[in-house]
C-alpha cells in the first residue's frame, strides 16, 4: 500500500480467552515504528468495540432524525 491509499482494518480475535492480553508483537514495535494501540484484554477490546459501535449508531440515528425533521418542515 502507498501512503495515499486509504486502508481500513477490522480487528477480530476469535476464540481468545477473555483475560488474554492483546498487544503488538515485540519484533514489530521499534523506536521508529512505535505501537499504534495499547495493550488490552480480549474482553476489554470487545467492550470498547461495542461501545464505539453504539456511539456510531446513535450518531447516525441523530443525523437521520435531524434530516427528516428538516425535510418535513419544507
């Protein structure tokens, strides 16, 4: 990929114990390429993802409601 290519990743850790630590592998973390994510347990990672998805859903619903409200006034 080039620096100009948009990239999206979906992180999933299927079958991992909830208390397992998820973190970048040491060989891939260097002073020139620091970790982009903090160490987190599998359980916390899933909870974080669920909270983020709920927030995005609410934001989408709020925007849709505002759009519908503006269109019904016109």
